[in-house]
């Protein structure tokens, strides 16, 4: 790849919040139960690897209370009560979970996935569908596309960005088209 690969521009995400002036990530920014699960996994003392993420997810889902979100996509506000809002540049996040099946790293857009409130048993089924991306066909999931996404909530909920940034909303994600060249 190093000898024959051709440089190809891909998009990145500029992340800004009250805590972080500016961070750049490649994959996604997510706020809600998934960010809480990531926090639990990162703080796990007894479990490591995939087991810590499953335990963290279970703990987060069981203790989560529905949150009232305000997600603004390219200036248009979308309010809902639910579990998470994700601004994805890449289709995958977490432990190889296909959160945004139509996301492309080179289209200049973010795929915005909002998972609305649902009974816990249905939410567990929906989470299981993240392996294939089938969750986006459920009525509890809304998918939008845009260049800039601001995520706010009625309480201080955590957000993450590619598993690295841990803070609380509000957070803004803005696509930076073609900002990084990678060898392909």
C-alpha cells in the first residue's frame, strides 16, 4: 500500500463544545446511552476488551432514562425524546456496530441517526440490529443528512467522539470535506 497506494481525500469531523474548543475525529460524535456505555466500559476495573463494552452497555441501558433532545441539522431543529443522537461520518462505531449504514467518508455530509424512546425490550432488539444496520428501518429511528449538527438535551448527558472525547452536551459536529488524505 505504501508503494502503490494512491492518496484519496476523506472527510473529517470538527467537534466543538464548551469543554473542547476544537477536536477533529474521523468516525462519529454520539450523545446519550452509547456515550454512557463507553464511559462505563472505560472505567471498568474487572473486565477488559469486548466484555467491558457489553457490561458497560447493559449498565447504561438499564439505568438510562429517556432524554429530551434538540438536534439541529443545517439550521433545522428536530426535537425528540429518546436514547441517542449520532452524527456519523463513517457507518461504524463502537465494537463494529453499523450505526449509520448510508454514511460515506467522502461525500461531504454527516449521517444523523436519532433513536427515539421505546420500551426497553424493543430497544434491546434494536441494539441487536446494529450488527446489520437493519435498525434504521424501525419507526423509532430517524435518519437525516447534513453538514453541521448540534446536539443539545434537557439535562447534562455525555457525548463521545470516536471513543476519545468524554464531556457533556451541547456539542457541535461539522464535516470538513476532503480534509485528510489517506492511501488507498
